[in-house]
C-alpha cells in the first residue's frame, strides 16, 4: 500500500479510480482528480504548499512533485504525463502536456497546453513555455512546435497509464 500521510492536518485527497503503487509516497495538501496514477518510487509531497492534479495525470516511476514554502504551489492540469525521474517543483503545467524522462521544471514556470518538455530538459525559474511548444536542453529553449501527429501522444499516454494501472488493480483483486 502506498505511503499516504497527513501533514499539519491535511490528508491527500483523490478522485475516483486513482491508483498508487505500493511504494509511492503522497503526503500533505495534495488534491487529485479522477484516473490519476502515482507509480513506483514516485513522491508527491504537499508538505510546504499545495499540489493540485487534474484528471488522468500520471506521475511515473521515480518522479518528484513538490512546491515551495509560502511561495509556489504546484498545479498540474488534465491529461498530463510526468515521465520517469522528472522533477516538477512549484510550477504550473496546463492540460495535455508531456514532461520527458529526467526533465526538471522549476518554480514559477508555466508550461502551456499541448507542450512537450523533452527528456533531460531543465526549465528554469519563471520560464513561460507557450502552448504547443517543444522545449529541450539546459536551460530549456524552444525547439519547435508540436505537430498535429505528435499532439496525439498526450491523450494516448494519459489513457494508457489508466489502462496500465488497471492491470495492477486486476492482479490485486484475484
């Protein structure tokens, strides 16, 4: 069972059909929509400020979601995929965004709808990523616009992670 703990009287809240890996950690002022998944060794730590996740957000293996004390909440929209070992800290991620493996998004950054943050990218403090953009590098810079074909990856990935969680739920019911 995932480690789910209150902090300062605030217990994480989640919507319908959420799934958490047995060694996921979710603490404090965290609110999730429906169909969210938090995978193995991932941490969602709402101890110093609030974290709000929309529907169908997947926090993949080893990712860390945090915020900044008395300064920056973390807000993540709908159909967002946070890939393995990414760090999302005190920022806003709008709907249908893919954050690549090992990417880092820092305080005050805003990632626009339909954007991709490439694997290993570092989005520095207060960076504004326009909707439909691909940002890559260190520091992350505009690479190109998301093509219509590539744009299909957002919903497919979000829906796939709900399906993958179902495989674990089925095994636990048997």
